[in-house]
C-alpha cells in the first residue's frame, strides 16, 4: 500500500483495484494482508473493509521490517494466526514462538561478518541463487555472523591471470561455485576453484561446481591432457565429466538421464562429509544431467581427491573432497534446498565455520 509521507496519507486504491480483479475471476478474499511502510490506521482499515467487502478485523498490516524472518512475529502481533485458525475452525493451542523470537534477536544483533565469494554464471540476477543466499544466512545466524556475499560473474574471470583472480577474490574467506548449464563462464569458475584449492580457501561446489572441481584437479594436479566435461567438449580425450547413465524405467517415454528430486547417498566413514553430516547415509535433492565419469574415479583417488559419497543404487558419484585442504567439498546435489532458518544445512554450516577460522 503506497504511503505518501509528504501528505501523511496511505493510498488504498491499489488494494481496492486488486480485490476488484480477484472478484472478476470469482475470488472473494476473507482477509487482506497489506504490505506497508507503517501500521495501517484504523480509519484506513475501515475504508478498505468497506470497499473490499471484508471485516475490518480481517485487514492486516504487513509492516516493513529489518529481516524477512521478523514478519511471522509481526503478523502474530496482529492476531493473524489466531484469526486464520478460527476462520478454518481448527483446534490449536497458543503458539510457542520463543525459539523463533530468539533467532530473530540473533539476526538483529550480529556484530561480526564473513565474506563469501559466489562465483556463478547468473550473478547479474541474484534471485537465481536465492536458495543459496538463504542457506548462507541460516548458517550465518547459527554462527552469529553476517554473511557478506561477493557476487562475481564467472565470465569476468575467464581470461584472468592468477594474479588478477587473486586480486578479485581478495578478502573472501570462502568460495562457492554453484550449479549451472552451458559453457559460458566455465573457465572463470575453474580459475576460482584453482585459487581456492591452492590457497586452502574453504570451498563448496554444487552440481557444475563439483564437476569443474574434478576437471580442475585432473588438469592442474594430475596433468591429464585435455581433461574436460563431455557437456562442453564431447570430443575431449579425457571426459572426467560425462552424461549420467539413463535411469531405468518400465515406461520408455519417461526414461531420462536427468536426476530430479530426492535420492539416497552413502557417505564414507572417516571423511570430512561424514564428520559434517554425522551419518552413514543421507538423502538429498537433485537436478543434474552430468556427473563424474566413474572411469576416472581411481585416477582421481590415486592423485589425492577422494570420492566420499555415492548413490548406493547406481554408484553415481555424489560427494568429492580434498582431505589435505581444511574444507574443500563438491557435491552433485543441491543442499540449499534442505536448509531451514533454525536448522542450517550441515554443508553450509561447515563452510561458514571453516571460513571463520
């Protein structure tokens, strides 16, 4: 709801128009939750209720606040939760928001910061990585630090020298290379991975980031000629990354190489991943078409890169790490999808802990 500070007046016409459009398609709201800069005055609520045909008590203020996670507390103060319960005829007791309130207080009173470089293909549109941003925030809250994200467009590092990469990543206490498709910005991602590996900077690679970590290691440590991903160069001599095997199905039309949704993963005991998760087996969510070529697993392991997580059903490589580095992990899946405000994902929590050392 627009608020004209000079006139000290809230404008209700946009809200009325929105409700009118809803009615045009046969929807009559029972509640109106209005985003606004300040608390909606009672006379304005009355006006909205009159022209939108709802009870005045069901016009709710959704006031701007410092953090998204404060919104549920503000709506609770408005009595919105109780009104919803009563409207639906549900039997529920009083909510216990003490843990949530404590979390919001921690968010508001963090006085330390840690810089994390996110080197991706789509950093010009930060919402493309919104789940990663929130996962980092969750881990930051758990560790009482603000996570300052340095958005780096990977294509800017494509032709950069080691000195230029080091200058651009200077001050970053951790590096994330996220998932993506296509060949744009690939060399820049590899340059960032090299920097993290050689300087023992905590690193987390997801999907494409994990695949390129294996390619970078094969090229620069194992010296494999023309080590590459079959996605980017199907004719390369050493396809360390290739298209994943077809997933069997009774229905030929749905057979695919795309891994979607949750899948089980067995974790090697004694690995960094096992220590982080504290479990022998886990389940994580996927969206992947390419992965590590199993023909190169032995080569990678003999060179020092360890495969510490596998799908027990088809042995797809799910986790790799460099045990000689403090925190260098690549995963095929998307851990950010399982992160929660009061329960950060172990991989992001571990990354921030390592970055704070």
